[in-house]
C-alpha cells in the first residue's frame, strides 16, 4: 500500500525518528507533522497534551495515512490509549520499544531515562522497563532546557554543555550503564550528551526500536509499500513553514521539498 505513514511530534524532535524511518523503510512515504506553534508539550497537563495530539492525529488521518507513529515520548505517555481508541489504524508509540531495548541492554541493572517533565512524572518509562527487567533500577531526570535549545537550533556551545552537565551529574553516584534518550528532541544533542557522560555508558535512542516495530506491523498487516515504490514526503508544521524548512533541513540532513503550514487551535 503506497499511502504514507504519519509521524508526528510537538516540533523538530520527531525528525530524529524520521531519520531512522528513511534508513529502515526507504520505499515508504511520509506525512510529518511538527506542532511547532505549541511546543513544548512536556510542561503541559495531560488534558491539554491529549487534546493537541488528537487534533494533530486527526489531521494526518485526514491526509490518508496508513499508520501513525507517535514520535514524541510526551504524547505517547499522555495520549497513546486515547489515540488507539479514537482511530482504527495502527498506532505505534515510542516508549514501549525504547524501554524494552534499554531493559535488555543493561548489565549493571541500572538505567537512567532523561525526558520531559511530563514523561518523567508519568512513570511510563519506569513501568515499561520493569515489565521487561523487573529488577532494574530506573533513574528519571527531566531536562526542561533541552527542547527549547533544539527548537532554536542551538545544538552545542557552553550554555548547552553547562545544562547537560547539570542534568547528568547524578550519574556519577550511580552504576548506570544505559541512558535512554526519552525525548525525541534529545538525539539532536547527542554530541554534547556523549561528551558530558563520557564513552562508557550505552545510549539508547528509542527511534531505532520504534521504527523496527512499525516495520513489523506494516509487514504483518500487509501494509508495506509495493517494491520499487518511489516515496513522496510531506512535512506539515503549525508554525512558520519557511522557518520549519530552514532548521528542519539542517536537523534532518536532507532537503524538504514539500512544507505546508496547518493552523491549529491555540
Ligand atoms: N519531543 C517530545 C518528546 O519526545 C516532547 C518535547 C516537548 O514538546 O516537550 O517527549
């Protein structure tokens, strides 16, 4: 089936999932929605996030997508059951696949998750990791400055390093050997995060396992694009489309030919 896969986030974070999507499923078309007008989601209430997510998903479903990938941990934590109830197409969340990958990767049994305030406070990662590794000790740390840095295109420099140093300093007192980037914006800051934590801790980007899950579902349901399909990608943003294109292309490392602004409720 040559219909696109819908992937969405509160902003530029989901592009880290899109990168993985292009690598794993090069013949699939994409409809991406970045809700840049309402980012960040991570400091909002569940009610508000759920309303935003249902609105964005309804738009993508209206574009004829065959499946939805919630490329936002906060949206997954706040609204995955609501999405599955509202729409009858396959909906892939990002927390379960990432938690499983982390639970299986640790040797020390200590895992740290960095994410938005909402995701950390929801306990979703903690619960999902324990499902796969009941004895794991899970540390959660919110990093509220990271999303605004990425949305401004500020991916390195003294300010970003100082914030990362502060957020990640707790690791020194633990036996953590596995760090989950539990917000899709954070892989954009990977070089800084790696520099701050040193070479020994394994970093899990849930994007890889999430796109793997998507591929399995498309295969199982007979929804894969036909062999040789020439994909078409569309990017939608609720904010300024030219700004989205400029920074989006830089973050994605690929041109975005089709970018359209879609107004959302405030
Ligand atoms: N990228 C999102 C996530 O994965 C959330 C960022 C935000 O809007 O706070 O959690």
